[in-house]
């Protein structure tokens, strides 16, 4: 019995020994951990620019609705060579240029709103035909003095104006620029600003909104290039022997860049070259007032006449008309259809049909 038990023990031991001698199966490899990929941040979309819901009646461009019914402000700019640079002129929505005595020119700059407009000047005196331009837009006039006839007409025509020479409380919006006084004659140093004018108007001196029935009928389109026009890369307007203006088309900005006195016409406030999407030349009767010892001029701005329109590098002949001093210019093509201007600023050269020289290349 003991022998049998020993045999069984030996057998069991052999089985155990054999089992221990076997190589254990290789463990299944652990799978590589799956890397956690953080999602790339989605960039916030750029906010779309907010386009004002209103329209500037002088340019056709979007503007805040509260300014649409503003009576524009018309500013008389000195343009003598010795008074350069002008300041604030490049921000005008419309620039009118016309000769004064001695062949010099002055500009009337129109601003539908003066919000954001800085210093303006230098400011000089007005003449009756500048009054007619301002009245045609139901504008508030800013000037520094005027001819005797202009003062008579200001009173009789009821021109709302702010005068830097013979004004009352309105004269406080003007000052003599200290930097200009270092290099210029005293008469070239009078300036004002958009802020000062707006502060004065806020005091209720004038009605600042058009009447409810006022309509400025000029239409605008996105591209005003006359399809049937002739090439017009450069316009030269010789107002007189003293002043010649040159307008060169810049296709990148789709504007005409202005030059005068042999160099770019640059705004001394912004450093910007004066430019316009639309350039118009209006031909009319301009002559010296008979018996005026200062050689002051008279200009016919009512009735009708011929002109030229440049936009997008092309030009066409046009007709202009103005019913009376209280109405704006109306522009038509030669066939009588209304002329739509391109959205943007306009520069209007009013010249003598007899003496001015105009060329387009």
C-alpha cells in the first residue's frame, strides 16, 4: 500500500514538474493609448461692418439716418497760393471752385455733417454767387466777411450765416491759428472747426433741418462711368492766368486726384490729397462788375449752360440748369436725360465759357 502511495506521489510530482516547465503564453500586448486630439479652436467670425441705414444726399453713400435731413454747412475757403495748405477741405462732400477778383479762386466746401471734421480754413470772405451756391443746397454759410453786395444780399435773401469778421456771437467759433501766423499774413490765419460750429448750432441760432417738403433731386449709382464717354485720364482747367487745376484719374481708388500750383492738392489737417469720384466743369458767363474798383466778379449761376462730366476715366458733354438762386444745379446728358453721378464726393469747377481753357487727355 505504501509502495502504491509513493508511486502516486511520484507521478503527481512529475505532472506538476512537467507543468511548471511549460512556457506561459505571451500576454496580449496592451493597445497603445489613443491620443486625445483637442479640437482646434474655431475662429470667431469677423463681424460684418454695420452699414448705416441712411443715405448722404450729397454723395449717395451710406450715412447715419439722423444726418440725412441736415441742412449742410457751406464753408468759404481761401485758395491763395500763399495761404496753402487749406485744412479740412478733403472731407467736404462737394467742392465748388470759382474765380474771384484778380483771377484768384475760392472754394465753397459743403458738409452734410460736421461730425468728426476737425479744423477748417483758412476762412475768407464771400461773394453773391457763393451765396447762390449755398442757397441752392439750403445750406448754412460759414465765411469771414464779404463784398458790400454780398452783405446786402445776405440780408435781403435771408442767408443763415456765421461770420468771422462782422459777426456777433457767431464770431466766437473762429480763431487765429498760431502756427499759420508764424509763416503767413494775418488774413490767411482765420480758422474754425466742425466741433465749434456744431456747438454753436446746438444753441438754436438757426433751424438745422430741411423743411419737410425739401427735396434734393440728384441721383447716384454705384458706377457712374459713362459707357459712351471718351477716355479722360487727365483734366486740366485753367480758371485764369493765376490758377490752373489738374485732375488725374486713379483707377485704384476710382477717383480723380487734384493738383494745383504745380503739386498735389493736399489737406493740411489730414494729409490726404483732395479727390473726387465725380468732376464737373460748368461753363457760364463770368465777368468783372462794371465800375467795381476792386475788380470783383459777377457770375451767372441761374438759367442753363454747357458742361463736362468726368467719372471712371471717361468724360461726356453735359448740360446744367439752375431754376433760381434757391434751387440746386440739375445735370443732364445732351439728350436731356438726367445725369446720375457716382456715389462719392464731387468737385465742381465753374468757369468762364469765354476765357477759361479746359482740356481732357
